[in-house]
C-alpha cells in the first residue's frame, strides 16, 4: 500500500501538530517532487499490486481533481491496483463543493475521509477549523449525492466547548447521515499549538479526562447499538467498511510513504521517514536524492510496536507470532508481566490472542506501555 502526504492546509487548526504549510506557493514543486520520489522508490514494495492508496495530510482536498488524477496516473506507471482497491482521500468539508465532488467522482478515488470533527459551531471555532456546522453536514450529504458511499468522518470528543449532551447530538447527527465509518479521537493538547497557548494563558479550560472518558464509552456503546464494530480504539465501522489501509498498518504490513514527513515500513525491521520540511524535501528530490532517514528497528522496538498496535485492536496480539519472533528471554519476561494483568481482568487471552477487554480501551496506551521492554 502507498500513503501520499499532501503538506498544505488553508489554515492552522488550533490543536494540530501535523506537518503542513499554509502557503500554497510551492505546491507544484512539491507535487513534482512526490512524483520523483515515487519513481526513485518504485522498487521498494515487494508487492506491486496495491490494495490501498491513501492521500493524507495536511489537506489533500486542497488539490484539484486533475492534480489528484495526475498522481494516481503516476502511481499506475509502476503499480497496478487490486480489483477492489481502496483509494482514500482525506477531505475537509469546506472543500467538498459540487465542482470538486463532480471531478472526484470521475477519478479512481472511492473513499473519502472527511475532517468533520463536530456538527457544532462552538467546537469548530475553538478548533479553528475552516468550516462551520452547516458545511459539516452539507458536505456529507453532497458527497453521498455524488455517489461516495464509502465515507469516513472524523469526530473529536472532550472539547471544553462540549459536554455529554452535545456529544450525544453529534452522534445522533452522524447516525442520521448514515455514515459507515467513524474515526473519533479525544481532543489532546499538543505542545506548540494555539490550543496549548490558550490553555496556558487561561483563555480556554483544559479538557477534562473524566469527561473524555464518559464521552468515549458513550460513543462506543452508542455506535455498537447502531450496528458498528468497534475494531480499533479510535475506529468504528459497519461490517464491510473497515478501513483497509489502516487495518494493514495494524497488521504490520509493509507500506511506502511519499511526500514531506511521510513514514514507510518494510513489514519487518526497517522504518524510514521523510524530512518534515517542504523546501528541503523539494531540494533533495530535485537533486535526485531521497529526503529520508532510516532506522533499523531493534528487537525491543519491534516488540513494543507489536504490543502497542495489537492491543489497540479487536484482533489483539497474536501470541504464536510473538513467540516465534522474539527470544525465549523476552517471551518469558512478557509471560510474567501479563500474569497479574490477566488476573486483574485488564488483559484476556482469546484464541491465543492477547487483548484488552473493551471496557479498558480508554486506557489502552497506558496498559500497553506497561508491557514495553524498555
Ligand atoms: S486540516 Fe488537518 S492537518 Fe490541516 S491544520 Fe487542520 S487538523 Fe491539521
């Protein structure tokens, strides 16, 4: 699978620490550099038939239909697509007008991941999103009118502008809109963001963990009652609508990440990441070199990653795989570590897979990190 990072946004959301630029000046250069990188790295993936192509960002919907098509065409020079390939484009509600959707509906893109975040203006203003509540709703309906059934929306809970009642309303609207996939995250305060600054200056209240906890479990129960599977801590899907792309990350498959700041993984022990700077990225690619750094993952890194990723999913950690992959010393230590947590009901083993029962998923990252080797 291939991930392509489009590092541009219209404006900076208050909570975001992803890599992007709000100046579109270098857009053409970056797109050419991405195509160059694709050419230079075309032999990296073992499987040249792709089951997933994912445009993430930043804001990929800032591109025109022609620009998106030209990247897909470039990918098709070196790879073929599986018959039921998933081609996802992350899109912001304010970009999903009729012209863009018409163009996109004629392209191979067959899944949209919409950055809705909330259907309430107070939340959207605090987040400094470029769209308002009516655009949030209209964009989904419009995408469906143009034939996009495979839709995911992002929703953020636990904002200081929200509460459980508002959150329930957000979820009622989501169900009424008949969206088959939802990714939902707690509002987190990252360093060097406007939100962090406002909180430090006392302009905005700190998000409350108990409130986020309540909203998370309401979300989980409510969506399950409405026919969704809770298949990863932050992801919910109707049967048949699991994200193939993200599911492949969670199953440790190899992927190639192109564009500034994109990460790649060879499915075993090599990870690399591109420089998170558009100018440097373009400069490197213009001189026919790659803009990436590479790391060989130690046994400890691979172990920790397997635990962290696996324990966040309904599939859990495959204990046979773990025992075959790691040394007897590591496995013995791990067996000791999990005993107490199993006795406390924080971990369970089902069909030789270690899992966190869903009622403890809000704490999944903490539970996993307790099992880390270092
Ligand atoms: S649109 Fe997405 S990537 Fe861009 S600033 Fe907002 S949250 Fe960050």
